[in-house]
């Protein structure tokens, strides 16, 4: 396992992709890994099914949501129809996309750097263990789709401009990726097109345009993008299509040079954090082995220039925005991982670097082992999963040859972020979601974040549909509700109105890595977290106070 022969096999990166898919399944449906942005897409998919209208996505309150392409909603609604509404069904297509991204990254590395047989598997392993991509692969949001679409486009770029393949062969990757990017996220596909046009013009591929423009794959790309985007402009709603442009372009621009500088620094920090320790390899070579660094640059100059140019372009685009989200840079990660995979093996020729990577692998094994011990007293399945991750990391630390320590560390860290951490979050997930979703009726949620009602809608299969009350509900809100979930000051306010209260759970935060040692010393880890949480209540209107009939939603 992870031997030189295995890592050099043409299909090794696809086997790794299959492994990512399989190990991502056990806790895919856990509310412990829920991200707030998922609510926009799951709510819209549920309303599509309820209304029988797949062309006009809506928010939970019934207002039009026209600022994202339709594809992502369909990818959630179809599993909802086939498997029934659940977090597992909502996230399954995105986990598949994340696994495909691992395999496509290996394919990209082979096209981008054809003379380095080590790059495909290592690049795929780096992507599989990337903390940002690992999180996005288990969320029902379009970010992982955009990363996959960009990687597919990049295979076409590499085959055309690096490998010298005929334009007809590269066209399927190029156009399919751009069409998929437009259908998944919209406006960023324009950046991809501009980059492709500029790269072909600068690197001498102008003769390929005739074959590219006459390719049937261009027609397929236009059709894919059109079916996901055009209906948004045809919906009979305020703003309609213009709200799409406003959300993705006009409201995203920075308003001052200082804001641009701040955004640029923030995105630089995000890229660095997400690619540690791999990003250190060229820096180490610059000080310790400049000859190897120069030879790598000369041998792979064209591919590296393309990656650096795209990284700079994307960095500039998002630095000009007024909102920092580290995940926005993930479209560059597959190509960046391929470039990083060129330098990492050269840095591993240094004895100190090999030793450092081995120490990191041991620390990963220890962290996964501690996670398993903490989970053991709460959830045996989660403990087994974390224990398996610890076993993989231990094998990578002690049984893998020195020349394979880089992919071995990536596999070990991937096991930690893809298995052990989700297992821990599942074991210590706040139990109030499942208990509330089992209720016969909930009319409103007061004192909760905006994602709580959305989680309850999915967990209950759409049966429970609470409104999210503001901090100060109106008298009409009170008049139309019979059962409310409440916490914090909302509990006292409802009690003062004569509502009966029943505590059904305690809302607590997810455990952090820093909590592991303290949790190990606790006789009841779940109680330890619950004590640091906040009680949540069912509040029921007294029978003598009849509610006003609810409005049609």
C-alpha cells in the first residue's frame, strides 16, 4: 500500500477518489456538520417538490430566490424525490462531486506535467486532504461543483497548451468544464473563458480556435448553461434575472483601495492555511536546494506559468470583492495542488524535511486516536470510524517507505479530516435538532439562528415547517402560533404570556480539537458539553388561548 509502484499506476488517483466517496458516506447525513448556507438550497428544493415547480426556486417564506443557477437545486431535489428528504440525500451529489474532483485532479496533473509520474497521485492526495475541499464535499452548496468544473476545464487547457493535443480532443474537457461552471455558479465561468482566451493567445494556440468553435461540445456547454440560467430571467418576479447579476457582481465590489488590500491579504492567508505544509516546499527549496528548484521550473515552465497566472487572476478578482470567504478561492485548488506536487518530492530529498513530514504523520495518528477514545463512551460507530482513521495514519507513519512520506501524510491527514473529525462531530452533535424534528407540530422558532428551522424542515421530511421569528415578534406572530421552540430570553417572554414550557434538549457547540484532552478526563463527555450549552424548550399555547388560523404559506 502506498508503495512506489502503486503511486505510479495510471489509475491510482481514481482508486483514491473511490475511497473518498466510500469514507464520506457514514456521517454524510449528520446535522453535526451542517453549514448555514445549506439552508438556502435545501429550503428551495423542498419548495420545488411541494409546489411542483422546478423552474422558480424560492426561499422558505415563498419569496423568489433567483440569484443562483438552477442546477444546484435540481441536484438536491432529485435525491429528495428518490430517497426522501434528508441531509444524506441533499449532500450525496456533492460528495460524488468531491470524489470526482480527486480523480480529475490526478488526470489534470498528468496532462499539466506529463514528464513527472509522481505528480498525479500526490496532487490527488493533496486535494483529498485539503481541509476546505473536504468540508465543501459534504455540504449541499455549489462550491464543490465549481471546483470540479474548473478542474475539468483545466484538463482541456493543459492538453491543448502543454500536451499539444489536438484541439478537437481538448474541446470536450474545455467546453464541458466551462458549461458546467456556468450551470453551477454562474458568473465565474466568464473568468474561465477570459483566461482560456488569453492563454491561447499568449501561448500560441490561436490555430486551435476553428476546431474549438466548431466542436459539438460547445453546443453541449451552451445548452447546459442555458437550461440552468435562462429560466431565471423568465420568471415573473420582481427583478428576476437582474437579481442574479446584482448578487454575483454589483453588490460584491469593494469600495476603497484599503478594502482591496485587506481582501487580498485575507485571501493570501486563506490559500496559505489551506495548503500547509505543502506550500512550504518551494520556499524550502529556495534556501536549501536552488538547483533542484531551477530544474523543476525549467522542466515544467509552461504548466507552472499557467497555474501561477490563473492563481493571480482569481486572487485579483476576489480581492476586488467586498466579502471574504476562504472557500471562494477553491476553484484554483486543483491546479495549485498539481503545481505543488512538483516541488514536494524534491523537498523530501532533504533529510530534515522527511523527518518533519514523519513527525506530522505521527501527530495526525495521535489526534485521530484521541478522537476515537473520546467518542468511544458516546457513539461506538463514531469511535470505530475514528479508530480506523488512526489505524490508517499509524500505518502511514510506520510502514511506508521514506520516499512515499508525502502521499502517506496526505492520506493520513485526509483520514483525519474526512473520517475522524466528522465522526467526532456526529457523536457530540446537539440532540435538539432530531428531538424537535420528531414533534407533531412547530409553528415558529424564537431565539435560534436562521439555520435551525431549515434543519428541522429537512430532518422532518418537510413535515415540520417553522417560521423564524425576529428578536421582537409581532402580536400577529403570537396570535398565529400554537407551538414554538424557544431558548434564551424567548423562554421567559413566553412564560410571562402564560405559555407552558417543556425543556426537550440542550443546544451546545461542536467540540473542538482543543477540547479532546479535557473530554478524555470527563466521566460523561456528553454531559460536559451539555453543561456548556443552553436549554431549549417547547412552548405551547394554553388551550384557553385559541390561535388565529395560520396564513397561507
